[in-house]
C-alpha cells in the first residue's frame, strides 16, 4: 500500500500511509483507538475506497472495488465483530456469497474443502452446527476458515485476541505461525504491546492516521519505545497508592441467577470494601454480564443476598440500585448507558429524572437541568458545544465522561464499572482511571469488570476471576500474575498450575 | 465528481419548516399529473380546491370544522410515535370514543356545559381503553403493535355497525344511526350560518397542551427517551412499560376526543360514516408535523383543505374525489424523503481514487 | 349444530377453503420473502388492492384474464419498488414508509378506478377464471373436486410454497437473502450486495402480493370492489409471524385462517346465524388472528436484521 489516504468528512483517517507485507510476514499494526488501523485494513479489504494512493498486489497496481473483489484476489479479513449469522449453520455461513452448482448449494465440495483445511492448518468445525452454539473462540476459528476457504493468501485480523483467553490466544498464534510458514502474509491489528512483541515479525505503528514508525524485530524493542511511537508522549499509567481499607460497602453472599447473556451467576460471594477497587477478570460470557445487570437492577437474583452498606437490595430495579447508593457504568455506553438522540443535558439527568431539583411534581425545571449539566461539563472537561448538544456527535471518550460525570455527581458509595475504557484512547483512559483512584482515595469502593488484564492489574487491589458463573479464584493483586489469572480464566485451578510448575 | 450523504451535527430551525412546506409543494406538483390525466386544467382544478377551502368565510369555517378531528388524531399519533408505539389504530379509537361519548350524551340529563364535559371524558376513556389493547399485547406478549392496532380497527368498526344496526338503533329513524345525544349536550355553534362548533376551540387548545406535556413534563421526557432508546431508559430507571401504556392511553384518549367532537359538534349521533379515515390521515399529519404538537395544527388545516377542496373539485370537474387520498399519501412520502435532509447533508466528494493528491 | 359439522366435510366447504386460502398464501409468501431479507412491507394491504384493481381493469379492456394477472404482478412490483427505494436505498423507517405505500396504493386504486369506470349503476365485471380440473386427481372422493378442480392460480400458489422453501433453503440466492436478513454486514463482507438482494426480495414479494390481489378480483369474485381486500393484507403480516417466517408454516396459517373465514360465512347463513348480528362473524377471523399472534409472538424469532437499515459505516 503506497500513500494511501482516506478522509471521512473533516477527519483524515489515513494520511499517506505506506505498508508492505511480504510472504511469511506477520505484521502487527499497532496504534491507539482512532489511529486509523481498522480504516486502513478496510481499504485493503475493499470496504472503503481510498481517496488517494495505490495498492499493489504482487507488484501490480490493483483497484479493489469491494469485499468480493478482495476475496477473489486472495485477501481475507477477520473482523473484530464477527460477520456471522448466529441462526445459520457453519456450512451456510461458509457458503454464503459463493456460486453454487446447477443453481443449488454445493455442499459436497464444501465438505471436501473443509477436510483439506483441517489437514493443512488443523482448523475444523462441525458444519451442521448453528453458529449460535459456538463459543467465541470457535466463532473466530470459523471466520479464519471462511477466509482460507476462499483461498486467501493475505489474512487481516482485527483485534483478534480481544475476545480470547490467554490460552486461546496462544492457539491463534500457533495457527498464525503455521500459516506464515506456508508463505501466507498476515496483518494483525492490535493495541496490546505484549502480543505484538510475541507474535509479530514486524510492527508498524500508526498515530492520528500517519505511520510514526516501523520496527523490524519487535520482540527486541522495549515497551516504552513502542508506546512512545503510539502515543507521542510518555503517558505513565495511573499510580495506585496504598489506602486504608474500610467497612464492607457491597456484599454479595451466595448469589445465583439464571443464565443471562452467557453464564448466570452460581453461588457467587464477593465483597467490596471502602477504599478498595475489586477487579473482576474473565472471558466475556462467564457471568460478567449477569453480575453487572444484577447489580444494576436489570436482573433478579434467584438465590442469595445483596447488601449495599448493610441495606439489602430487595427488588431488581435500577432505581433500587440507585437508592442504595450504587453508581453504574454500563458496558455499552451507546446502547445501554445513553440515549444518543437526546441532548447532553438530558442524558446527564436521565437517572435522576423524577428527583428535585430537576423536576417537581411532574414538571421539569429546565434551568436547574441546564445549570447542573454545565457544571458537570466543566468539572469533567467534556468536549462538546454545550449542554444542548446532541449526544450522538461526541467521541467515545466524551461519552464515557458523561456517564462518569452523572454517576459520580451523587457521590455513590460503590461504583460498578463494566469495560469502562473499551474503545477509549490513552488520554481518556487515563482520565477514567484517575477518577476511579480518586474515588478510592475518598474511601469509596469500586467493582471493576474488565477484559483488559493490564487495566485490572494496574487499578485493582484485589482481583476475582469468573469462570462459568462462579468465582474461580480471588487474590490480592500483589500476588497475581497474568499466567495465574489466565489459568483461572480457562477453569484450571491455581493448584493445578503450581503442580505443573 | 460524486455526491455523498454525510451526517449532520445539528439541524437549523428554518430547515424543519422549509422541509415540511417543500414536501407539501412536491406532493401537489406530483399529483398535478393525475389531475391532468383526468383531462382537467391543473391550475383551474387547484384553484377550485383552494377556493372552496379558503375562498370565503363559510369555506374557511368548513375547513376548520374538518380540521378539528384531524388535529386530535394528528396529536394522538404524534404522542404515540414519539414513544415508538406504532398506533395505527387511531381510527378504531376514534370510533370507540364516539360510541362511548354518544352513549353518555344520550342519557345525561344535566345542563349543557356539564354534559359536554362528561361526553368529552367518556370519549377520551373510550379511545384510551381501545388503545390499551394493542399496547398491553405488545408489553406483555410482544405482539407487533402495527398489526394488532390495525386489526382492532376492523373489530371496532364491525362492533359499532352491529350496535347501531341492532340493539342501539335509533327507533325514530329508518337508517342505521344511534339515538341522538341530548339537545343540551350539543356543542354550541360559534358562528351563525356555519357549522363551526366548540370542538374547534378544544382542538386549538389541545395542541399547545400536548406540546407542554411533551416538552415540560417528566412524562413527556420519559416518552421521548423511551421512544429513542428503551434499553437505556430502563437502565436509567425509567419504567418503560408504564410509560408505553401511558403514552398509548393518552394517544387513544386524543383519538377518542376526535370522535366525540364529531358527535357533539356535527352529527349529534353515531353513524357508519362518522369517520372517513381520519385516523389514518392523522398518521400523515403527525409525520408532516415532525411529531411536533404545534406543527399538527397547520398540517391538519392543510389536509382539511385538501379533503374539502377535493370534494368540490370532483363536483365541478371530472377529477375523482380520491385525489385527496393520493395527495395525502404522496405528502407523507415526500415528507419522509425530506427528512433525509435533516439527518444528512449532501457533500461533493473529491476526485476519483487513484489520482495522487500530493 | 351437527348439521353444521356435516357441512364442514362437504366438497363445497373445502373448495371454498382452498379458494380463500389462495390469495392469503400468495400474499404471505411475498411478505415472508421480503421479511426474510430484513424488510417489513406494510404496503401489502394497498398493493393487494391496487393489484386487484389493475388486474381487473387490464382484463376488462383486453379480454384476457392472464394479461390482467400480469398487469397486477407488474403493479405490485412497481409499488414494492417504491417501498424498496424508501427503505433500502434511503434507509427510512420501514413502518412509516409501508403505511405511506399502502395509503398511496389505496388512493391510486380508488382514483384510477373511478376515473376509468366512473360510477355506473351496474358495476362492471368480467367473466372470471374457470376452474381447471386435473385429470385423474380430480376424480378422487372429496379432495378431488375440492383441491384438484380449482383455478390455475390456486395450483400456482400451492406450487409456490415448496418452490419458495427450496429456494430459500438450498440455493445460493436464497441463502444470500437469508444472510442479508440475519447479518447484513456478514453478507456485505462475503461480497453480496445487501441493497440488491433486499430490492430483489421486496420487489418479487410485491409481485406475489399483486398476484394475490388479481386472484381476488378475477377468480374469487368477478369484479373489483373497494372493500375486496378487507384487511387480508394485515392478516398476511400476522401469518408471517405465526408461520415463523417459514413458507410451509405460513401455508398452514393461511389454511387455518381460511377455515375460520369459510366457517364464519357458513355460520352467517345458518340457523344459528339468524339470531346474531352478522358483524359478529365478520369480526371472528380478526379476533382469532390477534389471539394467534398473542400465542406465538412471545417466542417468535424474527430475522435478526428485520427493520434495521443497512449502512456501511456503522458496525
């Protein structure tokens, strides 16, 4: 790719980018969120057309008009959000878009090809199974098989390990090495330095749409060097100072729920004390959604007790959670947290709609609402044209700030934060982390559910790992390592790992 | 050189009004083709239409009379659609309101103003009750509100016909009508020599009241929020089902008021032709008004003019009266397309890809 | 009452049942195809009506019934194309666009009919389709005359059910239609044009709806009347949900509804029917439809992308 430029409106997503991939290369494409990595790969895959620059395949300039074209030319892409239809079978997902034989789907040839792929790369799935029943790791495997099925020689992987356990990630890297040995070219997008250093033969770093550096042997480069190329400055991670721990603020005692977006909770006991951040690790689908929704009041417990500062939580209702002093940051800020069609001010008061001073006896007090919103915008440095701005236009970081601002306004005793920094750049992430640590310093408690082990280890005082709805293990962060946590995340117990070591 | 649709950050106020007017103009222009098809001079035909709607005081009064139920159904649909409750059943709710209100007005032996108030309340209750059926079916059983509210229209219509042809038939008339309401309950006529009745005032008051509800109350806030994102609203503590049911009841109540104003102001009884699709026209009006309660009034007046005018046009020329319906439907579609321009802006794209820009 | 039950097994009743089910089947198949691709077509009621009108008019003036059917199909496709333009190309609300198309189709149907035929005291009519007995099969007892001595359109409609089931389940085109309705982004990255598929599904569906209308005015009745569709389009939408978006089940739903409709006609004419206002029977099919939806909707799993417009930049 030479001089590729792509512009969306006022935003220059890719600015004259050069990128070379040779057979056998595993190129890690690094950068913060919004750096332009996915956009660049979408240009390569034909989803977007570059506004300037050219693409050369095997030395020949080509125009990739759409994804079908890209696939025909041997470029395959595995997206971050899988392009699978859950209610169709593996075979159907595989065959879609391919011509059939005599007007019918060619199942026989498909099965034969699947066998070939199994022989060459060790990847296989049951063709009749519905995608709905596959685990996330298996779904990703299906995506890779799809690309191989169509004869891809250049494979693009977009944040492939975001949804995998450390063990599954290892499996993926093994498959990548096998493909690389066979002369495939692989580009994988990541924002995790450790992975890129482990798996890539070369890494290219993007920042604000431009290439800031290319490193030939990333395993030998230091994290700081790479980070500096990614961010342009040294942003040190937030520092956690020791704080004296207070009384239990949030207690779950032997709580169970039914299955909910994955596993339900099974006999879960957890405590968050004042001045403490408790991190919850685990691959998504192992009960985190149930835990978050339970505490948010969206899901009822079938068993067990929940107490906030000693008061029991009786009903499953969001207002109940608020009443007891629980602040909540949902996982999906645009779908669950905010009503993006409303103004910033409206979203700021949404959970407290019926309370004074925002409304009295059914009538809204617009002045009070506006004043509150303005104060919050200032206090949290939210970049927006004003309280009447449409929320939909704000960046991810500013959206998250709105959520934080409104939850922290009422000084909750405990804050439940689910994937709070997902999709945020380093600056916004640091802001969020600082607020959490500040809350902790004031003696409040935080329950932090996150898929980002680095974040958990940096912020939490204690970490609990969820697996299949249970707490597989809990330890102080000082005793935690990525390996120990990784094993718990896949269900192996800490003892087994020690015995093996 | 190409064009691209790009999302806007905000919508200038003038654009909203301009688009509605543009949509109406486009509809009139498109339907001119149909007028020409029937062999009539287009300008003359439109001239007759607007003259018969606005040409003199009597014409104007007729237009306002026709606009009254349309304002109410337009408001009804606007409130419902804001909550994304697809109330296509305003027609049936109107009939139910007419039925219940007429019944109350038939035996209430009380002085006029009180009778009118009772009829209004009964009308609203009738409409609200019918609207709650599809709402409850959706909330409890996930039944699609479009289909259920539509089917209920037919059910209410047939039930009404069964009543006024059978047990509730006016013994003194040969036609299928209900018995009339008490004379005292008739809406007073506001202007001698016209049919302009008190219902017009009620309609004119209803629009700003609904506007205040939507913009200044917590219920209105909740209705908007639930319509835009029910999940986030629930997460924020809003009782989504309760809001939906309330919005449905208000919507049905407004449609019911449309029905009872027709009974109290024009017909003084219920007959089969009491509504000529006012419920469906309400949908078009609500969309033209961009779901803004204040915008409902001019939109309703426009459509009333079209309906009155089409009748006059069909008498004077060979153009079938159904032109009114075609204009309405075309206006709805042109309005929808116009809405694209509020959400998006047209931008010219640069040169074709592949040309080195630097 | 026992006399009534006896009636149910008479040839006349079964034949009526099949006749009533045919336009419903065609309309439901058309709507199923459209919804499987992710587009709700609320224009169905209006499209059926204008299909009935153009079918009748074309047959009247040309003398050929089949030309009428062709005209109806073409009209249905044209109006469905309008819906596709609004919802697929412009991404507008499928609910409101569909209502707009129904209102437009209805208005146009009435307008054009009045313009062409005026308001004669004797409404115009055409000689309707004749029934076409299938040799051999039509001699079977009971089911012979009722199922195999029907109009050609009935056979076509019944044959379309397995055809559609096969096309959806076993052909690349059908699979791509399903994928477009389940995960359009996946279809897009597999090289399928989401917009093209949705257009195709909607327009073909509209053709079927137009054919349903033609059947009403050219076979079931022999004229076009303003109330000839009478809510059957809305019933078809309910039947799609009831049939879980599967062609064979939709046929089952259509047969059940036709049974109730044929039944209520018999009931009106029976002794029992003399004592009850006839509207009660007219209401019956609609009530049953709502009840059926109430039973099924809670667990119904719609195509995942139904009602969602597809835009490339979004995820």
